C-alpha cells in the first residue's frame, strides 16, 4: 500500500498574521525540492565553488573556491552521494470500514445497530476473518522521506516524523544500493531522528556546518520529493529564528529553495558543501512548494545527534518556570530599562527554580554570561544544557540586578500539570456581589476557591479590555497576594499615592499565569 502522509504544522493563528494562519503542510514522509529552473543563479559577488575530490575518509564537505565555475554542479556532484531516500514501513490498525463504508451506513449515528453490524461483519479479511476481530491481519502503510550520512560507519540523520512508528526502514543511495537501517533514537521536540546502517563502514558522508548562515546566503537542497529520487534545488536563506508553534525549541531557518513532500529529513547545504539545516516543514495551502520552507539549523542538529548517538534519547536542562516577554509598560512598571529578558510569570512547585529562590516577577537577563533576548531564547539556551549542571542567572528584582545559581533539573514529559508556588486559602468563601473599579471599567468578585480575585465583567470602554478577560483570576497586585476585591482596590490606591504610573497584576487564565501592567495614573 503506497501512500505519502502529511504531518500538518500547527496553525500560527494565535501568534502570526492572517497570512501565516494558512495551512502548514509538512510531509509526514518528507518535504522538499520539486522542479526549479535556475538561470544564472550565482551573482557576481557570490562565492563560486569548485568541489574537491573525495578525501580518503569519504568526508564530502571539503570543496574549494574557483573563479571559473558558475553554478552548483560541482558542489552537488560532491555531496549528492551522501544523500539517501528513506523508505518506511509502518504498521497501522485499520477498521473494516475505513474509507469503504457505504454512504447509507456512514450517515447513521454512532451506536446505531446497523452501523455496529457493518463495523463487526461488513468486510472479510484476507484470512476469512471479518471486522476487527483478533485474527484480522495487521495492515501496513508506506512512507517516504530523505536523509543523509554523517559518518563513514553508517549514521544517518532524518526527521522524526519520517520514521515515527516505523516497523522497517530501508535506505536507497544515489547509486541505487539499498540498506536496512535501525532507528537509534528520536527527538520529537526538534523533529529529528538518527538511524544506523550496520552493514559497511565506508559510506560517503557530509559534515554539519559550525556556522549559522546569514540571511541572503545561497543554499542547495537535495532530497526525495514525491518519491522521485535524488532531486536538487537552490535558493537563499530567507529568514532565521522562525517559530512555527510546533514546540518549545523552534528555531527554524527559512529558505526559498523549492520544497515538497518527500524531502523531510533531507539536507540543505552551504556553498562549502556543509549541511546548514535539515528540511522539516513547508508553508503551503495546497501541499506543494510555494517558496517557503523550514529547516532545523545545523547547530541544533549537532547537539541532538550527539545525545541520540550516546543515549538514544535527548535529555534537556530545565528551570521549572512559566515565562513571558517583557512588554514596554511592564518594563516601566518594574523599573527596567529596555524589554530584553524573560519575565517569570510562575515558579512551579518543587522545581530547580523554586529551590534556587527565583521569584515571580523576576526578569532573567542572562544565562552563563549570555544575554537573554526573549523567552524563546531562554528556553533554547536552557535546553542545550544538561540536567545537573549549574546555570548562572542574572535577574532583575526590586529595581536591581542580582546573581542566582540554579542546578538544572531534567525536563519532565508533561509540564502542563505542574503546580505553582503561589499560596492561597483552601476554604471556599461566601459569594459576594461584584465590586466595581469604576476608574478601570471592571468588576471583581471573590474567586470560587479563594485563591485570588476573579474578573466578573469588563466594560466595553474599559482601558483593560485588551489586557484582561472575564474569568481571569488576579493572583497578586504589585507582588502582594490578593483574595478580596478590596485588596485590589487598596493596592491601586496605594500606588496612586506613591505617584506610580502602573501596578502589575499577575493573572491566571486557565492553567497559565502571566503579568500585565495596569495604568493607574495618566502621564
């Protein structure tokens, strides 16, 4: 059964423009290449490359510049032998009526006797069994993607979604040779996987680049689009640091080389023949190439591959905090110059951060001497460190910088259900009428569990309409816990007397806490 499935990348509607809210199509078994006509692709000031002959160790990423060669042919000829097609056989359970139930039965409601009858007895299996009985044979699906050798002894990099749930993996080289491969390990967080061919120790391979390419640099992509086999396209790096919303460690290169299904896991090269990225996703409304593709950068690949080769999995350092960007109003409210850093909105219970004394409303400015630009960068920086190592943080608290040492923990599989260090009363209070904060255009009431104050209503003309929503729980105001509407009013009045322009609300929406700066004085 031949088919190519797709893994859709999460919609970016939450954070991106309407344009980027369109469908992301990611080849479940590959994404890249396609047809590209390149006329005079190399501008006068671009680096011109002539490939070097293969070295004795078969490392293909050693090409030298030439002044008389225009185009990418030499570089492609040099690195193409290291690129492979990845064929995956996956087992999947299929019901007896998948895609085959007659329309009449499909229109019946769930649980209808006739629908149940068809499900149980509707289609006979190859062995004479019917329905979903225990004797029904498993059915298999086929998926195809791309990959590339990174060592002479047979290690191959590809995407996690290419080999996910693989029963068998087969590699096909550029020369047509086939090899069975095993999955050494996968990392769903970065969508990378490491394979190993045990037969042979003299495979042609390529190296990962140690440098991050610049926006505008030429790149060459090679892969297996639509199962056609080795296909080459070229383009430039369009952007860096793209966040697709697919995970906490998103840091994609965006390239405009033609990319289609079937190329997931394939390499993108710089003009030195070094791999600068692993092609992972495409932006497309149709599933075909539109000149926007995304690749995991080589520095991330190198770190993940080392862990997979050593342990078969990736373990990442972890602080145990909820963080958010520092907005301009928030920076002014806490006396911070600039908006760089990561604002701690919640310190989870019994975590490295809690043990080290990190507090809500701290702003993490640097990690091990490296400046933190925003929450995403902090997450990636911490994720590159190993559990158990000490991380030196510089934080902003109460108008001054201070240093804190944190022994990092291991990131748990489920971080969504972690508790908070915030304390509140356990006794359910009596209901009271909402209290109005007329100046702000909101009404507050006691929360049902006594932990904070609930936003009961927000006036249409309220200045807080874009900051709060009905049902939000205000946990503290300017660092002081609140449990009654009067506590909020008193904190605001105190801030006004101190001529403060803002107070800070720590607000819980659903399971997530965040800070908002609330203006209390005009000026």
